[in-house]
């Protein structure tokens, strides 16, 4: 992944959007590197492990409260495992600091990712969601596919998807 978001074919100009309904949270296009600490702490329990997918072109966004990154996520073209020939988009790396949850930051990230997909033709969108995040994705129109499984060192997950 390129260090500068503008180098990626999936990243448009760096954008900033302030959402008045979420107490001046700012949405920005960011690089994978800018989100590494948040994703490692929230998604990997602080372990210094490679973050899957960072080597692939992706569109990363972050939500900031002032200068602090409070939530992030990314989207990339990737076929779903149940239909490997189907063009689709995969959401990865959705993370919000625990003390920032409930303020709408995750919703802003997901809306931005879905907007990026819509701007690029829409289609199937899928993710591997933690069981605790299922209600969050359901509110955005995602449905569960298949049975839950235990992701080693991370916890129970389930596939979720929707058409856009």
C-alpha cells in the first residue's frame, strides 16, 4: 500500500467532512499507516502482528475528534469466498477506540466506505464481522451468511453481506 493516500487508485482526493450531528467529528481519507496503531490495539489486542490486507490497494478512511483518530475502516475489491468469480467489495479493519463508541464515528466510517462503493458502481459488499458488531452491520442493511466461527486470538466472527 502506498504511503500517500493520493497514490492509490482507490483513493480520491483527501476529503474532510464535518458531521454536525456527531459533535464535530471529521471524516478524512487516510493511509493504512495512519491507522495501524488503532487497528492493532482494537482488533489485535495490541499485538504487533501484520494487519491482513494492507498489502492490497484499499480506500482507507478515518474519523477524527480534533487531531485524534477515533475510528477507521477500509474497503477493497475482493470476491467473496462463497462466489470467488463475483466482483465484490470487502470491508476490513473497522475499528473505534472503546471510549469513542456510541458517538457515531463508526457509522461515519461505514457511510463513507459505502459511498465510495456507490461512486464506483456498487455491487456486493461483504465482511467478516465480530459477533459483537452484528447489530451495527444489521442497522446498515447487512445480513448474516453462514455459521459463526472462532478466529484464533481474536474471537467469534460471522460473514455479513449486502448489495449496494
